[in-house]
C-alpha cells in the first residue's frame, strides 16, 4: 500500500450523502423511535433545504432590522442636556429653583457652613450603630466644623435644606395617617373597586 499527499476531489452530493450516512448511524442510537428524524435520502434533502431556508430568512430579518435601526438613528436628533450645560451661581436647583445640595456643580453658599469629611472614629461608630439597627452602613451625618480638640459628638448636625428632607412626617400627618379620606375626585380618578380594597 502506498501513501500519497494528493487530495481527492469529491462532489457536493457525495459529501452530503456521507453526512446523511453519519447522521443516520447516530440516529439509530440517539432517537431510534423518533418520527421527525429523516430516515431516507429524500427526507434528508428536504430537511436540509428547510434548514437552509430558515437560516436565509433569519439573515434577511437581521438585515432588515439593521437597516431599520440605521434609519431610525439617522432621524433621531442629538440629545441636548437641560439648559445646554449652563451653570448658575445662585445655589438653587434646576428644578423648582429651590435651595439644595443636589446641583451639577455644588458650591456651598457663603452663609452656609461646610461640613468636613468625617473622621475614622465617627465613620466606625456610625457604621456599627447602623449595623445593629438592621440598616446598611452609610456615611455619618454632616456636622458643623468644630475646634481641633473638640469631639465630633459635640458638633451639631447641619440642618438640611427643606427641599432635601425626605421621610419625615409632621404631627398632623402622623395622626391622620391611618385614616383614608375619600372624596368625589378620588372616586373618579382611582375607581370604586380600588377604594374598597384600600378600606379593607
């Protein structure tokens, strides 16, 4: 027997038939009783054509989606940020023009004290206390700057702006929080079914 490095040419039909023979041999072990497995050569050809048609239709859908996305991107105007990146020096929020620390470039007003960064002991104390209470560790409250020799507990917390306060109820709201007041406008906007569920 002689060995050679020459390559033998095979037609596409013979390659496809060899693939069918390998698949048929595997099907006898994997799915011998399956009704959807192609058993004959014509069934195999039909199966392969269906796969090629499905792949072609998926490619056409992908190209159509890509073309549609490119058209949409051409029509979308470039996003302009609010106030066109203008900065204001009045120390007021862009929404409702209220005093707040949540500004694009916050600088403390001249008449407001700036809280220094908390010390390690303060951060550790606040973290342990919050951990015991079931809350996560947060930064300590901002406090008024004190003397170098004074303890941080002696410095009072800085009162937040009214616009920045969250989660506080006044006495009147706390007293009437359990009572659901209804009126005609609520019935019109919410609906009678939801109001009955709230009363239960």
